C-alpha cells in the first residue's frame, strides 16, 4: 500500500525519494481500497458559454488501466491537465491520494506532480541531453542519491527497451525511441498514477502498438494508468476500462468496447 | 536538491550555452581588468602617502642676521619638544651644495645669490605627531626673531591626501560601473540561457521541480561567471605587473623611494568575492524578471 507523506503544506504528497519504491503498486491481497483518483461534478470552462468539461464524475482505483477517448477537442487533454494542475477546475473537485487537487497552493503543485508520471504526444524530452540525463532528471528532482539514480535509470531503460543507450543524445533517436525515453522518465520514480496524453499520436501504427504494449507491461507491474487516445485501432486491441468524452461529458463504456463502438456508431448515424 | 546535483546542472547549463558564457566572461574580464588596474594604482599611491606621512619633517629657515647664540637657543627649544626626533643644522654653503647635487646644475649654482640658499634647521618628527600639532609648532617657531620662515610640508601632504581621496573616489565609481556592467552582462546571459532552455524548464516543472530547483543552477551559473571573470582578470593583471615591473621600477623608486607592489591578499579576495556576489545578483535579478516558473 502506498505510503503518503503528510508533512505539512506538502498536501500529503511525497517530497523526496525516501518512499518511492512500491508507492504506485497495488496489492491484490489488500481489502478494497479507497479510489486513487476521484472526480466529482467537475466543470471546466475556457469559453464562458461553452464548458469544455461538464459534470464529469470519475473514479479510478489503484492498479486500473483506463482508456480515455473521444474526438479531437473533446476535452481528453483538459481532463488530464486538471489532474496534474496545469489548469484548475471551475467547479467540482478532484481528489488524488485523498487530497483536493484544485485546492493545492502553487507551492504544493510540484509535490503533486512527483506522484504522477506524465507522457505527452510530443514526448517533451530535452533533445540535446543524453538519454540518461532525460530519465535521471525526474529522480534528481526527488533528491535521490547519484548511486540510486544510476542504478534506477539503468533498470528503467532496460524496462523500456533502451538498455545500454544512456549515453546517446536523445535528438538522435527515432520518434518511438524518444517516446520510450519519455516513458522511462515518467516511470523511473514509480509514480502512483501514470498519465498518458495521446502518447502514440506522433507515431506510426506499428510503433503505437509497441508503445501501448509497453504501457500494459508497466500496468501489469502494478502502476495505475490513464491513457488518452483517439486511435480506435489501439482501443480494439486492448480490453481495458473505457471512458468516452463527448462534448465535454464523460460516458463510461461499462459494457466494454462493443457498447462504446455501438454508441459511437449511433452518434455518427 | 543537493549541491552536487546543483553543480552538475549548472555545469550542464555551461556546456549547453558554452559560446554565450565564453563571450560574457570575456567582456567581464575587461571590466574587472580596468578595476584591478585602478586598484593597483590607488594601493600604491596609498602606500607612498602612508610612508611619507610617517617620515614627516619640518624645515626652519633662518634669517641672514641669525647669530650662533640665536641658533643654539632655538635648538635648545626644539630639542625639548617631544614631537621632534632630531635636529640638523644646514648652513647656506651646504644648502647650495645639496641643491647643486640634487639638480645636477654643478657650477651654475654659483651664479645664484646667497639669499636663495638660507641656512636652516632640518627637523625629523616622530610618526606620532599629528597635523594640528605640527602646524602649532610651526607657528610657535615662526615667532622667534632668528626664524625667517617655517615649512611644515602640510600643504604638500594635503595635496597628496586629496589626490589619494580623488583616486579612491574614482575607484569607487569605477567599481560601481563594473558592478552595473557585470549585473547587465550576466543578467543578459541568464536571460538568453532561460530562453534557450524553455523546453528544459517545462520538463522540470512537469516532473515536479520546485521553483528553487529550477532557479538555483542559473544562480550558480551567474556566480561562476563572476568568479571566473574576476580570477582571469587578476591573473592577466598579475602577468602584466610582472612583465612591466622591471621597466618602470627604477623610475618609481627614484620618484617615490618605494617599489611598486601588487594588490594585497584582501583586495584580491575582495575582487574575487565581489565578482561572485555581483554575478549572483545579476542572475537573480534576471531570473526575477524573465523566468516565470
């Protein structure tokens, strides 16, 4: 079970590397736990009259793999950005590790993000840094000792299929490899929740499936994943929980992909 | 964030923007070199002033009608003063000879009238004698009938003091200008470095870096720029000093009676620490203005 640091204004999130191991893992022998993430009646407006997200309610349990899908501009990225506090909800609340994300002070936001791993469509790696530097940065932020960083980075690069390539400059890697570097950076600290915002959007279909497989392996190791994508081909290959965002509303595809596909078919008809 | 990580990140920053930092440090070296040269001049001038003030003396010019008994009485009075260390009588002939020797005029001095070389009493004063006291003594001695004039050299010391004060003020203004220059150059360098590293800063923030974690390496870079520039300028100044000393030393010794010396350890330390501090200040001001994390 995750240990949460409750030392004052850090809003209950971890501050350092002292309890990284096992933080994001679920334990199947434990009784039913509180959800890792709860969204209640969330509204977000970028234009006054049109909410980007409306009445969003969502619960994500530890160890779940959740797909979030919907057409471009539906609000998938906004949903994730509210979780990592790039934006703040206009009403409703988001509880992560039991804390209301919207009520965090600016100084506490870094401590929220230390409990999250975030992967983006455009990778957001630093091209002139080496692979090692790009992955190690998330652990340096936690203040991990250099020895620990070295061994953990090596271990993580092996997990994402980049073993022994730490000294290469990231800009010289292919798109798929750069995304693996980004994933390695996101999981190196073993976050409680891994957020992926269209991580396969810039990759060809074969690489996209490779990356999804990598996320599934990370999930199998116990990490909770929210994976936003509009790629139907990816959704059809995996039987995970599916959330659809349509015109800012969140619809749970509770009967799986078939029911959601049927709904999408009816919407387009 | 530990010191090792901070320095590793600052080093990475130097590596990524190497050309930018080299140009900035080169400009700063010139500024620090000007400051160092001015400090060198003032320090040496201060030493000359201090030595001359310590070895102070007074000349009592005697009238042509001063008899031997007048002179003996005057010497008695002077010997009784605690400020006077030594009294030496120089007659007119010896004064003429000394002048001829110092000016290398030789036989030409013989054409000058006897009034041009009055007999005098040369007084060596103790270093503890202060200006006010020396002036008072001079006024008292002037009241003797045998005395024509008294030269206390206080005006000359006053002029030297004024020159030294002006030099110190000039160095102060130069130091201020150098500080402004360093703040501006380092501020601009850090501003460009921040612009170059936008992507890196975004990544850091998304990974949970605090503002302090993002800012500290930039501050360290500013400090390192200031330190590097000040140390390099002192090294260059030292090389110039060593190579020019041989050529000017004889002249300086003849004029002042003292050798030229390099900056003292405290001044060197002050320049180096000042460089670091001003570097940090320039960096901090620039980050405050241009880095919104």
